[in-house]
């Protein structure tokens, strides 16, 4: 009888994948943050090191704090049909600016614009780099031939 089992992609956690996946995630967030700094008025980094520090802090906050905030604000996210996620990302960007010297966000709407750019860029780049499709594998068990006990 054939059995169906899901491949590893379904059972992976966000922390699974090792150092390579983590570095790709930081690199993608870095591209998004620097693109947001270039495009959105009100987002500024005084130096390259401030920008890199903002990328690292924002990546850390997205991995650790964002899932907790997501669960706490889930009813509001559902009620606004997902638009509150943009506000949540803007608040994380404001918190990053609070933690990193040299990285400034001039106001809430600048944070919303930056969060929108960062969200769009990371979504596009993650869709190109990460293959998260569910693969079904059908395994057929090898059956032994029947044993003939009385050949008479």
C-alpha cells in the first residue's frame, strides 16, 4: 500500500537552515533597508556602519520580536485584512532607529513608507531565493514474495 509523506520543507522551522540561510536573510534585509534609505524621505543613516547596524538589529527584531507581536495583534491584523502588518513593521523600524545611533526615522509616515519598501523588496527577493514548495513523495513498500510452506 503506497504511503504519502511530506518532505522536509513542511517540517522546517524559521530557524532551520543553518548559517547560509541566515546570511542570505541578513543580505536580503540589507538590500531592502538600503533601498528604503535611498527612496524614502525621512529615513537616514549617518554612515555605512550605522546602516549595517540597523540591518542587523532589524533582522534580529524580525526573527525574535515580530512573531510575538504578530500573535498578540492577530485579531487586529485579521480585522484590518492584514494592513496592520504594515503598522507593525513600521513600529519595528522605529524601534530599530531608537536602538541604533546614526539611523534615524523622522516620523511615523516615514516609517510606514520604509516598512512598505522593505516588505516589498524582501518579499520579492525571498521568493527568488527560497523554494518553499510542498513536495509530496509517494513511497511504495517493497513486499516480499509469499513463502510457500507446503509445496505438495
